[in-house]
C-alpha cells in the first residue's frame, strides 16, 4: 500500500492509503520523489475538467521520480533511473496518434483504448508510486533535480506551441503575454532558441521583474501603458514577429492580434475563463497564423529537459514554495491564493 | 484618353475621361476587356477601406484584358497576350516581401516604395486601360474567357488559405462555411485537390444548391439544423479535418471551432462586420491551427488559372450578371442588393 | 488450418498448410480475398531484404479481404467489413513512432516491441487468413474491388512522397520518372492533386503509352531524347517544379537534378541496384530539396482509397495478370520476367 | 575614383583605379571598411564560376562598411550607418523571387532583370566603395566590428540550411561535417538554437580543436575512426537527428546518409570537386530529407547578426589573418594555401 492524494467529490481531496499500482506492458513503476501543482489540478479539484473519472482517483500530473520496477517488455529504462514524466499518452490507434498528434488523441480519456492523461483522466502522481507508460517517461539528466524535473510540463507546453509555430525564432522579436509560470518559461525558451528581443507583458510588477531576471528584454505593464503602442515603438511600427499568448485574459487574444506583425504568428498556451472577443479582421488583414497548443505534444518534454540541462532554462526560478505531500491542502491554498507571490508549488513525497 | 470609373467622395463614382496610363519599368499596359465587382469594391465605394487614395482614383481590382504595350525591360509578355491579373504587388524591399509574403507587405499602400493594390490603394482596372507590373500579370490559357479570368482573385484567395493550411487535402473531409462566390470556389478547390467529402454550410437554399452542382457532397442550412451536430454525425464524432471559413458571420468562427477535428486546421477567407466572440478553449483543447489569409498570396492566381483551364474550377457558375462598364451603377446595385440572386457581376469594357 | 505461401530458404517458396492466426489485442483477423506481388516480394523471395525472419514465414504484404474476427478491444471494425491493408505498423514507443513517423520506426523489425512489416519482417498475407493490427486496416469504399484495394500500397508510396514534399502540386509541372506501377500511379496522383502538366519519362513505349492514357501530358523516351533538354523546352528553361523519381536507375537521380527547377523538390520512391552518382553541386546551386519516402507513411493508404473511390486513381489500369494463389510460382514468373508486359500481378485466394 | 581589386583574365587580379559607383534607385553607396575572402572567390579568380561577367569586374562578396550616400527612394538607412551585406538580390519578378526564394532566382546573373550576386555576377566589394541594394544591407549592431560583419555570409549559409531543415534543433543531436569556416559557425549555430549534442567531424586536428572551443560536444577525426560507428555509439544506435554537411568531400554525402537517424534531415552547405557517389537506398530506407542550401537565403544574414550580437556566434574565432586590400595577392595566397592554418582572411580597406 502507498500514500496518495485521492479526489472524491468536488473539493474533497484526501491523503489516503491505496494499493501500489502494477506496471502493465510497456509501463514502468515510479517511486515518486517530487510533485507539483498546476492550474489544471485546481480545475480537477473542483471537478470542472471534462473527462475526469467519475469515482475517486489519484490526482497529479506533474511529478518526477525513480524507476522502481519494469512492466513486461520494457528495456528502455532500468530500475534506479531518475526520470521526468509527461502527462499524455495517446491511444496509438486513432488517426491523430498514428500521425503523431498524441495530445489531440481522438480517444481522449478512453482508458480502454489506451489513452492516458495521468492525474486528469486516470490515476496520477500525487502518490508514493505511479505507473507510467514508457512513452511518457524521460531520463533525467544527472545535473537536474526532481524539483526541476517537475517543471518539465510547464516548459514543454510553450515549447510545443513554438514547435507548432515552426520552431524557428532566431533573430526575432517575440512578445510573451502573461508572466505566470508558463510565460516565464516561454521567455527563457525564446531566448534559448535565439530570439533577439523578448517583450514580456503582464500586470504584476513582481512577476514581470522575475521575467527580466530570466531574460526578458522589455517589460510592459499593461495596466500602465498600451501594449500595442509599446510594441509598435520597439519594432518600428512593424509589430512582433511572433507572439506567445500565455495570459488567458479576456482581451489577450485581441492584444496579440494588435501586436503581431503582418504575416506573423501567434501561439496560444492558455485557458480562458470564457469566450473571448477579437477582431478577426486584424487577423485577415495581416495574414496571421494562430497555433493553439494542447499540452506538451511533440515530445517537447524531452527537448525541454535538454535545454534545462544545458542551463538555458532556469526551472528553479519559478519554484517558490515547497511542501510535503501530506500538506497538500496547504500547498493548494498557497498556489490558488498566490500566498507569498506563489508561482509554482512543489510537494516532496 | 480613356473611359474610367473614378471614385470621388464616398459613394461618388463616375464614368469619366482619364489619360491612358503609361507603363513604367517592369509594367505592361493592358487593354481591359472585362472587369468584375467584389465585396471589397463596395467598401472602397463607401470610402471605408483603410489605405485608399484620398483623392479621386480609378476603382476596380478584378479585371482581365490584352497586353497593349510593354514598359521598359519587359520581355515576359508580348503585345496581344491575353492575361489575367492579381491585385497585390509587394514593395519587394520589406522583409515580408523579400521572404515572399507580398500580400502582407510592410509597406502596404506605400506607392512610393513600390507597393500596389490595384483599385484599392492606387488606380485600378474599371477602365479601358490599366498599367500592371509583370508580377501581377498571368498569361490566360487559351480555353479561358476574360469573364472567367476575372474570377481568378475570387478563386485565388481561398487557394491561398489552402496553401497556408499546408495545401494537402487528399482524402479529407472539409467544411466550407458560406456559399458566396469565395465559398463556392472553395468547394471546387477542395474537390480539385482531392478532398473526399466537402460539407457546405450557409443560409440561402439557392446558393447551397449551386454548391451542390459544383461538387459539395453535403449541404447544411444552418437555419434549419445544428452545423456542429451534423458535422459530428458525418464524421463519426471526429469533426472536419479542415474548415474553410468563408462566411464572415458573427458566429462563424465559433462554429468553425465547434466543427473542426482535434488537431485540425481552419482557414479564414472572410471579412467581418465587427469583432467576433469565440471560445478559445475549444481551440486549445483541440490543438487547432487557424490561418487567416490575406488576399491571393503565394501566386495562387497562377495556380487557379491552371485549375480553371483543366476544367476543375467552373468560374462561370458564379457569374450571374453581365453589364457594360457604362452601367457601373446598375452593376453595383445588382451586386449589393443581390438582385436576381446575384453572385458575381461582370462588366464588359 | 489454412493455405499459405511460405518462404523457406532463398527462392524456396511453397504453398503449405499453416494454422489460422489468432488476432491479438487491437488486431482483426482477415479472410484474405486477393493479394498482389510487389518488387519487394522478389527481394524477399531471394532472401535479400534485411530484417526478414530467419525461419519459414508467410510472404505477402499487398492484400485485401474481409474482417472475419475481432481481437480483444477492437470496435473500429466489425465482422464482414471489406478492408484494405497497409504494410507498416510502428512500435508506437520509439520517438519516431510517437511523432508519427511509423514507417521510419526505430524498432524496425522488432516484433517484440510491436513493430510489424507484414510479409517482410513477420507473417504476411499470401494466405487464406492474416491478422492485422487496426492501425494497418482501412475500410474499403463500396465501389472498390479487392483487386483495386491491393493496389493501395503502390499508390500510397508515391503519395507519401508527395506528402513529404508538401502535398501541394496545384498548377505545377511535375516530372515523373519511371512508368512502372508506382510511376503510373504517381502520374494519376499528380493530376488528381491539381498538377497542370505531368511529364512521364521512361524507356518502354508500351508503358509510356499507358501513362498517356492515365493522364500524362508529355511522354519522354529517354532512349530517344535528352530528358533534361525536353523538360527545359517544356518549361521555358526553368525546369520542373517537382520531380517524382520512381525509376531507380543508375542515372535517374542525376537526371532528376538536371530537370528540377531552382528551388524545386525531388521525391524519391524507388530502390536502387547499387550506389548512384550525382552532381550534388547541381542540388546546391539550385537549392533543391530531396525527400526519400519510405513506404506508405502518413496514413497515405486511406487517402489513396479516397482518391480511388472518387475515380481519380485508376488502379485497374496497372493490373495486367490474374492468378490463383496456388499458382504463385507462375504468378512470380510472370511478374519478374514481365511476361506479356506484366505490370501488377494479382492472386485470388 | 577609388581603389578596387579588378579581375581580368583568369588569375589576373589587379588593384586598380575605378570610378566610384553611383547608387541607383533603392541602393546605398557603401564606404567599404573591411572585406574577406571566401572559397567562391577562388573559383571566381580562376574564372571557373558560371555566370561571371566576361570582362573585367570588381571581385568580392564579403564586405562591410558605412553608408556614404543614399540612392533615390531610400529611407531605410541613413548616411553613417554601419552595415553588413549579403550577396544575393533577387530579380523580384520571377516566380521564385516573388515567393521569397531569392537565392534561387530564375534570372540568376541577369543584371538587366535586376538580379545581383555582388562580386560574382557584377561588381563587388573588394574596393573602397560599393553600391548595394537595400535588400542586401543590414544594420550592424553596435557591439559588432566590421571584421565580424564580414563573417555574416559564412554564418548565414548554414543558417539558411537550418531554416530549410525546419529551423528547430532544440534538444537534438546534430552532426556537423567539416571544420572549415562554415562548419565552425554551423557548430555554434546549432548550439545557439538549442541542440543538445553537436558532433563535429573532420580530418585536421587543429581545426577540430577550434570546434571544441566553439561548443562542439564530440570531435571525430574521420582519419582515425569510423564516423558512422561513433555516431551510432553516441546515439544508442539511432543516428543523428540532423546532419549539416559542410565538408564537400567525395564521401561526405555517403557518410551523412550512414549517420543520420531514420526520419532525419541532412542540410548541405558545401561545394564538391565533382560528382559524388551515394547509396540512395539508405536514404529511402530511412525516409531521409536532404536540403541543399544555396547561399544565405531567407534573410539569414539578419538573423545571424542578431545571434552574433547576443554573443552566441563568435565570428572572431574563425578570423585568423588580417591584411590591407593592397596586399590582396598575399591574402589570397594565405587563404588558398592555408598558410599558418588560415581559416578566414580579412582585408582592411
């Protein structure tokens, strides 16, 4: 038996004893060392995420640990390997999965068909152990900690957006909207991939300041000045070559359209509180391409770990709070209410 | 001197005598044979299109004719060549033009820098003669009429969207929204490029019926049934592989998002009456890519002519009314008020 | 028990009794109705294909049939469905498969890891029954025969090359080298996707003549004239926009480079008798992109069936001979020695 | 009048007095400050480069300087701007240029049509002054010297190859063949764009050693060990995700094919002494894509300058010798005969 954070009814999250999972064919059993909390976990907690199991299940999709046992047929890993995980395993038999779009699996949430979104549609990793298919497991470079490994999804989501946008930012001016954990990693990703100038926009001065430390060349507080005007000033009226919309606010898509260059690209890595309004004529006038990114597709987690290991992504910079798994309620409170300017909150197991 | 339709104040369009233009370096003089009216001309007429010349100018961006004289340095054409034209010539010196994105020219409307949007930002082709840069001129295949040639921009705009979307529709199910002239050519383009199933949605039964004759496999009258439900039924719940949004209605982007498959693409070839509302979470959930297409980029006019000449695009099917250039006011009235179910209205010069 | 064509030592192919296979998880059992012979089968027969099973195994990778039983967890098909098959199923756990490049599986030939190349690295379909994973099975449109269905791989290989090349041929001039089965289907694919002019080159007049019937606009017998000169003549000196190299001769890559336009693309769908010599400076001078296509990736089989069903691919035109499975030796003899100008040879089961 | 290096007959290069050029429309006059020698200049010197002017002309395509005068219509630069240049200006009226493929201009060498390859097909920059179209001029960041600016073409050529290959190397293992100036900059580009592991192969230990200083993670001396075996060892048998072939040797394409992963990409940035032999079956087996890169397309020079300015490309590391323009013969001798392990040789004007 093991300790696990189990969700029952909405907001009924309890630390309980559950059986240690058995790794199936192609799976490994992980001894979870560290987990972290993401905005999606909060939706899960409120029972607001479509596709959640109806009954009690183990929460958590951001975690890292050590291979404790191998399921049948696994030789990609060995017991003792330190590993990071990604959330999504495709069903591998719908046309999207066969073509490599596994975060857009057409059998999303269908456990019988082989799809897994750990901690979202099936048992996850807020526990002492978790069973993960090898498709979702990445060897952890020696110079990275488990805490850093937990940030891999947060990095891989904007990286997947960048991949969808073409993956080539060398010499570009990029606007990153929203200095939350994803935006702050997006800033670093853009610099790591050769962007010349990264403009970071947001509303919270302390978060913007972290962005500056992580490489943002220009900060724009949208409460204090017009983002579109500032971007126009910086770019000689042309607009940003690319935009990464990581803010998810009601006007952020509209601002993205106002700030992007003719012929430019917008990557979207955010969830919205409701429908948003935007002037599509701007998109048409400027021949804009918009890439909404679901999850951490394209094996972006592996690429992110490589960038972390090379010192190009400082994952520690967004980890603000540490708890034990037993203190999961306080950890969520800290995260949700941004206690002490919380960005990412990790829990040691 | 020649006859020309000159716009003065808003809605003050007059047939007048104007000097025949002199073809400059790289330009040809065209004897215009046929012109046609596009929705953008109506905006021009109301002086609502940004970038219009402030003073009087010759309207018209859809026309076809015969090469009457060659400007300095032109050997790509010879006098007597029957030709079609496209609207946009880039400045050829901004970074977008150098990279081939000439409909997204950063010097849009800047005549001094070399940009031309004929009939929109400078003199156009509602006239007996027009001077066009060779970049905007395409030889007309022998089996095409000047009337058909006038439809080339109407075809090339959705084709540019398709090009942006990857250009590869073989075996796909495509939803085309809006059975106007662009949508009706989009239906044919999709079939010409190997789409397996084209669903055409709209509100006017007579236009939908034309779509059926032009190859649409399924018609959906959105006044009578739910588009999203119907598309789900047809596709076994997966959604359309691709969507071409040619409707421009207040809810058509939202419908596109509801109808597109996870991992699917939406091309946008429409102008909107105002900002539109859409549930971006659908885009993010489904990893949707949205390609807004400006004009007839990528030399899509030449590709469109080839498809017309091969009999794969029936341009005549969307031409409903014929006038003489002198009857330009009646031609516009017919077009704007959809007299006699008008689709495209051509004027012989 | 069932009848099957089993390969023992090189060139020792025998019709024998073998157990009917049991469909595993995700697999269907097919009652094979028709099979056909491909050039790769000849290599297999000579025991020259790397990755073949060392012991006796059932040959055949081109076949079509009827679903006879469902393995565990299959609801994508039902008993009685008429289906076509593709050769390759990826392991689904290497990075290539996860990203959708299943014909380039990094566990190629590793049956234990889940890779299958039916009839090449494991039991195939020259038999009364075969077990196929759902990833390799496509519903057969009602208007297609099993014979046509057997041609799906022959069509899907050049279509995969076209997909790799961007998938967008509208209005282009395409050179197809080699009027064998693949080249003859390539001609039709190019026309089906909107190519304006298809030039077909080869050495056998009777095969070139078939190409003309299938849509080739220009035939070039390379024994009689210079291919490069002819292509230059046709294209005003520019060269072909795209080339599909389906010939596999010692000079065909060099000819492709001589014929392709600056900035053009070459797709390669051929196997070569040995290393070939080419002037890479031509490639560099002209910024050429070369796409070698392995198998029928990208689910091109499904796309091919859609084109066949729509009447855009005439698969029957390349089927020249019909045998019963019992006459497999005569069927191979006919195919290998091109008896009666044999193109594709099918065997009814 | 000005001083200039004029080529007469083959190998007849003289420092002479020539008139200062007059900048035409869209051009600027540059006071050249520094120039450098490239392998192509040596071909030019021997009168071996196709497209050279028949009569005497000014050599040199790598140079940097200061804007001295503006031609008609230029407002993109001002007198006194420090600038770098690129070699190619397209004709802007062939279909390749209109679509952005200006280094593959279909009017290559046609000065009347507007094409320019400075110092190759028309007067270049081994002179006190040169006239350059604005399309070929880039503002020099303040922190870069003219010497560094001269290296921009050497960097932009492999960067164009990377762009063609998709531009996205994050986390990849890349093999760079050839530790010449281009290969040494390619190593840095790959690291600057996030490659995890760069393997540099070559024959000269001292050049390989420079590669190590510039970021190569692994050095392979192909005289001492099998490149394919070493790459297999490093990659667990998979092969390199990408290869940049900058060696141009008789076996380097074959080695590239042996080293690249299934589904991998090869960029080619080299000129060859003659036709090369390669096993195309390897390419087909592994679904390899090969991108031959002509020149510094895609405005890669601007992107390169941004990477240099950010400290990610150390251009000085490949500059080994400095001369005055008057010593052009000694400079060429040093470069051609690799005197003192010469890599790049610059000449101050």
